[in-house]
C-alpha cells in the first residue's frame, strides 16, 4: 500500500462551508412566504444539494487515485477527454447556444466537454513540462 495522502482539512472545511453557505443563500432567495412549513426545498436548491453530494463522492474517489503514476499513463486520461470534443465538433451532437455548439445533451442534463478538456490540458502540460528539466532550463 502506498503513502497515505494527507488532506488539507482547513482548505476542505472552507470549501465545504462556502458550498453549504451558497445553498443556504439560494434557499433564502427562493423561499416564498406561504410555502408549507418544514424543510421544503425548491427544485434549484434540491439540485444544488445533489451536486454537492455528487462532488463530495467524486472528491473521495479522486483523492484515492495515486497521482504519482508514470507520466506515460496521463495519455490514457487525456484521450477519453478529447473524444467528446471531437464528437461535438464533427458529428454534430449537442445543443447550440449563442451560435456555438458546445454541449452534448445526455437527456436529463447537458454536458460541456470543454470543462473536462481543461483538466486534461493541465495534466498533459504537466507531463510535458516534468520531462527533462535540464532542457527546459537551458532553453529559457
């Protein structure tokens, strides 16, 4: 078993607190006098709570990944990130918004592959720049 990854608890706590505070603000902004007594949540508040829970689950699983893998393995992450971008560009699946086609409709929600491509680009650039530090220093 590898080294245990230490969690930055203050950073995690502040991010969680701000997320919960944002949900409270949305709840107060969407609350209407005359709503039934008790914890009634508008659809947008319920959606935000679901997103918060899903992000905590994703955080748990991504935290368990050994990010110290060999740089060659990052390509296997980058390729699946690029496939939806190509799908939007050539095949024409997706919704058009403000004249540009950037979304893939998944039925219950729309998916914007460029957000995941940003993460893939960061990882592939980190792989490229971590290669030979001596060449980088000599060039610049």
